C-alpha cells in the first residue's frame, strides 16, 4: 500500500567554491495519513532541508516527494509550515493574520460568512479567540505561536510541517503548547511532521521518531516507533518505564550512534 506521504530516495547537493557539498543522501520514508512524526538530530544534519523539500521550498538534487499520489514540486496550501519564528504580520490583528491565509486559500470556495466562521473556529482551537483584536506586539511569544498554528490549520493542509515551533519559548510555555498540539492532533487526526532538538518532546508527541545521522551526507540512521497509548499525560509518563526506555534509546542514538548507525 502506498504511503500517504512518500519521501523517495531524496538527496541534495549544493555547489560550493570547493566543489559539490552533499547535504543529504538516500532519504527514504513513508508516512501514513494521521501520523505524527518527529525528525531529530544534531545541528547540520539536514532536518530543515528535509522540511523545505517536503514544503516545496527547495528542490531535491535526486529523488522526490509524493503526497497523496501527487508529486511535490513547489509550495502549496496542502502543506502548511509553522516556523520557529511565528512570522505574523505586525500591523494586522490576530484575527486578520489568520484571515489573510483563509481568504487566499478559500476565497473562491467559501462565502465571507463561512470564512469568518472558519477563522474564529481555528482561533478557538488554539485558545486564542479571546485575543482576536490584539496585534502581535500586544501578545506573548507563546500566544504568537498559537496564532501561527491557527493560521496553518485554517488552510486545511494535508500535512502540517513544524520546524522547531517551540524552540524559542520558555519551558513552561513550551509544555503548554505541546499539550495543546496533542489535543489538536487528537481532535483533527491531521498528519504532522515536526523537527525538534528536544528528546522528551519527540517521545511525548510522536508516533514515530526519525533519527538523523550527522552531516555532511546525512541520512536516516534509525526510525523508532513510540508505542505509547493516547491521550498522553506528561506527568503520568514521567515515571513510565516505556517512556523512559524510548527516551534513553533516542539519547543513545544521538550521542553514541549518530555517525555509525550500525554500531551496537
């Protein structure tokens, strides 16, 4: 059976004054509809490059990406990206920052009333409906990221791509947003691919964790299935032996096996 999203033998090489630089090689991964997959690895291992290729922001030198039986060659509303920087327009209100994406995607498909209802629905989903008339400069970093997530979800993408979305936030805000993301994923059953440096975050949120070898010529070293029941409660998992086993395995890969995945 063909995966919903298929990354097929992807590699990318960049020209440099010293000759070609191979950033990624032999990336093969199938992701099912509704799956939550995290990609983790040390800086420079090509995590964001994979995200950019899936998002259509970069072209692979070899191989390609197929989403829902269609090849990915350019950006499109079927793949919404949430970056570490919220990327909100500072002169627009929270409501209008989401509405601008809804109008772009659904301007010819939904009535004005339907678009308004849809914007409000997605702001309620991330618990930001109380701040619709505020501008980005008037809300916290965590609230800004919630708005960015609402804007992405409002596009109804086939895949939600998240590039270290909580990396710039304090620990408590990050925990709250992780919990919100789990709630949204449970409610919508959407397909999510997230880049992270945080081992605990990857285990808490994911169905599978993709562990990258170090660059250059980085590739997938190991893919680990996280067999923990949902919904997941971070406090209950703190003393859960399975959670701690998965956490230890990711740590072991990152600090012992990242250059040689075949090592014991």
